[in-house]
């Protein structure tokens, strides 16, 4: 009961403010849409495309420095040998009685002796390896011509020598037996050769450089100047078990000079005749060399003694007689290049 006069208490209705209403929660979304994923992959691909060449250049730069250092060590070894004997080592010792630098004659299975690469072993910290060779005995020229090569030379010639391999060369894997460094027998045009073999594609033998069979030259014989005379250069024109699989006509870092009437050959010795990276003036192409990772059966591989080249882009490394190492561009003037292989032609005037 309410007393008279009492008023009815007010009733208030609380209206919900639409602004304060809690919205319904939408379901959460995880991952990427297909478009976002494709965009991300595209961005990553662009970054890889931009960074990969830089990484490859950096690696090649490091390998190039390593190659340069290996050539410098060979240069030190040659000069230390010179200090001991007052002469540089011969390009290769051979029993032929013909004038040094001409086409050697004799028995191709028995008359080859130690090459320059073996003779300098004590000076590249390989004295134990040197001591295992018999310097009075036969050295083989190629794998297929080893039947008359006795021990211990046979075993030691076919053991690897990594110090003579360029790290850029794809052939320079563990166990490879070739060398990427060839001593220089001379240079010039084919007509400047001391002698050529007979046959459809003659092999050229020079005596105007520093290393040929039975050579015995000193710094005093370099009248062109030591800064303008090549001692050793890079080569990728090597024979490997892969490239001569069916014939076995491959050679090692320790191959001897080969005598023969028209197939006489020099191994790990070359000349500045054909332009750098241009074997036999294009008689077989760089594509052939790349495919076979060197010279190969079916090609006139006697051309390895008249061309230099490397797996470095654009040219090759060369050791000069003063002990310095220079990278020579494959497009350099061919006359200047040829003159650098000779020791006494009075060229190039004014240097490089």
C-alpha cells in the first residue's frame, strides 16, 4: 500500500548504445593468398638474380688471386733453380742428338727424361717427391705410351700435383693429374719456328724462348729484358682421361718430350703463336674445348704447344722473367703478344 500522495517510482529503461555494442568476432585468417605468395617468390628471384653474379665474381676473384700466387711460386722456384745452377732448367731432357729446340728424334717409349715440372720440385717444397723419381730413367710422354716406363717413375708421374693446377679449371678436382702451367718455348709466326714436323698439320718447335728440349739458358740470354719475356703461362689445352677416354692419349703434369717423325710433341710447354684462347686460329673452337674440358681425341691436339689460354674470363695469367705475374687480355695486339714469348728479338719496344 502506498500512502496517499506517494508517487509511483520512476522506471528507467537503459537503451543499448549502438556504438558500445560488441561486434561479432570474424574468423581469424592465417597464411598468404596466392597473389601474395607469387609476389614474394618474384621478389626473392629478383634478389637472387642480382646477388648471384656478384657472388660468382667474388669467388672468381679469389680463385684468380690463388692462381696468380701459384704462378709466383713457380717463378720463385725457377729463379732458385737458376741460383743453384746458373741456368734455368731445360723444358725437358731428351736423349735425342738433334739440336735443342728442333723436332726431337729417337724412341718415343724410352728416350724421354725429366721435364721442367719435375726438375723444380725441390724448389716448390716437394723434395720428397723429387727424391722418389729416378732422373736417369725413362719418363713416359702419354698414358698410352707408358709401356716402357719403369718404376718408380711410372707411379710418380701419374700421381696428382695440385700446385700446378689453376683453381678455376673445372678439371682441377681431387685426383686430377694435369698441369695448367706451360713453360714458354718461344713465339712468333709459324714461319719463325726452328723446325716443324711433317704432316698435314705440322707441330711447331721454337728455340727463341726460354724452355725447349735440352735447353740450358740463363737470365743473361734474355736481351729483351726480364720484364718483357714470358717464362710460363696458363693453359687449358690439356689432355685428360675424360677427353681421351677411348685412346688413352692423355698426359700428366710430369710428361716427357715425345720424339716421333711426324707426331713429336711437347707437353706442358707452349708458345705465343695463336692468340690467347684461340687454339690454332680457330681450327677447333672454344665450344669444343669447353665441351671436352680441354683438347680431345679427334682434334689435332699438337696445337697445345702453340697456344695459351685459361678458364678466367677474358685472358690468361703469365709469369714474366722478372718474377712478376700479369694478366694478359685475349684481345691484345698479337704482334706484341708474340714478341713477349721470345728472349732476344728487341721487341716490344717501349714495353707493353
